[in-house]
């Protein structure tokens, strides 16, 4: 068992709603800072005035991933005065399925015993041994939850089926490390859609750019603005007026993608984009191809573009591209523009 994998977990906490409809953070182990705790309370559906009930949500704040599982307490249990509770796990890694599976076991233990002690024991066993077994509550093994599975859990084919050739806008924005904001009133739809997008730039395998559940609060926006490029999900429609937050805006419920005025020059489309867009659509529409095969097809094309970029860089002094150097190749204007901005994103540009 790789120690590093077990050490990705940071904390486990409990939020309860009681018969008086009060919602409180009641327990955590080992600890959660006050700012993060406020964010976690705001993400928990129990604090949101009886609006929608969400069994599982996840997100990222200050480079910490959080996973919140919420259950309704069915009588009779050891939790006599509690109507609902949320299990909050924080970790260093993106792996929703892993932490949902662990949280389900911890929730069952809490319902059965009515005290966090057994739950804490199970959490520590996972932390030290990577495993937690109990006959009545099910078993959990960290090694069953490979990170690649988490990266491939969403459906790229669904994204392409919704946006068709416009998927190239998302691909270009991700390649150029731009800021993508996605809006949908339903958090479940946001989580499902946004988690897939980093797979369009599979060569980076970087899910740290994903912030799938953001509120328009100062603390969260300040954290978001520290990231040069990101995918951020919002349920608040007000985000559409916050052009300071995005280069590309995705209205998910209406299937509309808009490029902001300030990003239009860098995001200008040409023959190369059309070619990549067609490849993405053809691959995704092929019923014989799985989601992971579609990701591989896109990745092969990306690697070809990057190999050409590196070859261009190698012709230049210090292996860094300049605009003058690019101009000597007489690329079509949109291709030249894309390669110039891509070189900047890939740190191959001489500044």
C-alpha cells in the first residue's frame, strides 16, 4: 500500500440538522480551518434553507478538495434528535467516487452508533492501512479507486453531443489555459459536465484547474483568481454579468458558449481549429468508440500539435519561440495566432 495514497486524506467532519431545524458543524478530526469550515457549511445543502436536497457534492477551495455526502435520518436510530446530517471529507486529490464510497460507509456507521468514535476509528484505519472493513457496513479499499478512473468517469461523448463543433472553443480555451465559467441551476448537472473538461487536454492530466462548485463570495473568488486558467461552475445566474471572471462562458442549460470580447483575439478560429473540431466530432459520434478512445484520439492530435510546436521552438535561440520566428513559416493568420498563444501557455515563448 503506497503511503502517499493514504496520506491524501486531510480530515473528516460532521454537519447536523436537528429537530429544531438548526444546522451546526458538530465534529471534525483532526481539524479544519475556520475559513474552509465556512465554505464547507455554505456548500452543504442543509444550510441552504430547505432548498434542494443534494446527496453528494464536491469541489475545491484553496487547493483542498471537499466531498460532502448528505443523508436523511430514518427513524428509529441512535440519532434521536437529528433529522439530517452531512459527512464532509477533505483531501488533496480529485477522486469523487473514492470519497463517495468511503463516506457511505462512514454514514452507515454514524447512523448505527450515533457517535463519531467508530467513524473516526474507520477513518484512521483507512489513513494508516488504506482499507476499512466491516461486515454490516461494507468494505472500502483505496486501491480500488485509481485516479485514472476518476479522470475518465465523465462522458466526453455527452459533451460533444451537446455542443458539436463548438467543443473546439472549449478545447482551444483549455489548451491556452483560459478561464472557463459554466452556469447551470442544478449542481448535479454542473458537476457532471465540468469534471469531464480537463480530459480535453489529457497531456496535462491536470484536474487542479477544476472548481466545479463556486459561490460568488469574496473568499471563493479571491481563491479562484489565483489560478491563471480554470474551469469554474456556478449555480448563481448572476455570474453571467461577471465578465471579469471568464474568457469563455458556457450557459449549460441553453447549450450556448460565448467568448468574451477580451479573449476574442487569442481565441480566433481558423483552418486548424476546424480540422481539430471535425476530428473531435467524428470520433465522439462513432458508436464503436468509447469515451476513453475519444479522449485518446484528441490526445494524439494534441501531441502532434505540441510536437510541431517543440520542433519550431528548437529552431529558435534558447529553444523559445518568437513571433518573428513564427512569421517566417507563413502560417495562416489564425494558426500563427493559436501557435503563438499556445507557446505562451506551454512556456515555449521567449518573453
